[in-house]
C-alpha cells in the first residue's frame, strides 16, 4: 500500500468519520440530558465540535496503525465516551436504554443521509468519483458504527440496552462483565466472531432496510 493511497483513503473517510463519531457521542449526551442527567452538558460534550469527542489514541493513532499494518483489511477505533451518570436519570433502568440507543440511532440517520445524498448526486448527473465514493464511505462507516455498537455486551451500547431490558437479577449478572467487556469484544473481533456472526449480517439487514425505506425517493429520482 503506497502513501498516495493512504492519503486518498483518509481524505475520503475523514468527513464521514468525524460526523459519525461526533453525532454519535453528542446524541448520547443529549438523550441523557432529556432523561435527567446533565453531566455531559456541564462538560461541554453535547456539541458538534469533533475535537470534544476525538480521542488521540483511539480515534486517530490506532485506526491509522491498523490500516497501514493490515493493508486496510482490519480497522478499529473509538471516541471519548460521553460521561453519563445513570443514577441521575429519572428512571435509570428504563432510561439507560434510550440513552444507549441514541448513539446508534444517530448513525442510522446518518446512513440514510449519505444514501439520500448519493441518490441526489447521481440523479443530478454528478460524476465526480470523489464525492460519490465519499457518500458510499459515509454509508459504510455509519452502518459499521450502528451494527458494532449494538453488539450486546457492556460497555458497548448494545450491552447497556440488554442490561436495561433484562430483569434485575439477569441485568446485574450481565453488568458485571463490563470491566472486561472491551477485551472480550476485541478477542471476539480478532477471531472473526463479531464480524461473521453479528456485524456483516446486521449491516446487510440494515442496508436493505434503508434501501426499502428510500425506495419511493429512488423511484422518484430515477
């Protein structure tokens, strides 16, 4: 992989990735505020400023190193988590589900946005390959973030949703996994379990759902 290809890939993905992580994290903070916890607001995390959400190691260094080391076949990264004090939520067990859903929900909406933008550009006859590829990159990035974060294991959003939905006894057992959850998830990613059994199937299902949802617009434009 040459340097020019790396620069081109970074240029294509920079804007979609920044929006994807920024809106994902801001959505968590906004939802927490709506349900009674203003911790994120007090710390300035309910913002569209990407600098507030970027983790120098998790958002920049690790993805770049992995991209170069694996020739683009494996990428992983993370943003600074938005702090949420679940005890300050009006109904902690119920409200944590909505707070957790807000992040993936923001990515789902963005995947729709990038798909609509692609349809519109193609319908307008725009043939600039860079912009069309950026739209596809935006769709891919947000589908990945949507599906990956819904994996049902704490500290991922899907794990918090699971804890909120389970009865108290089972929820407590699942929540105990959180201190080791990151390492478990990474092990499952590296062994292909997450990708093959969760990520790809859910991404495909979500992508098909978005295409079905936008089929009236597609028929109108084309």
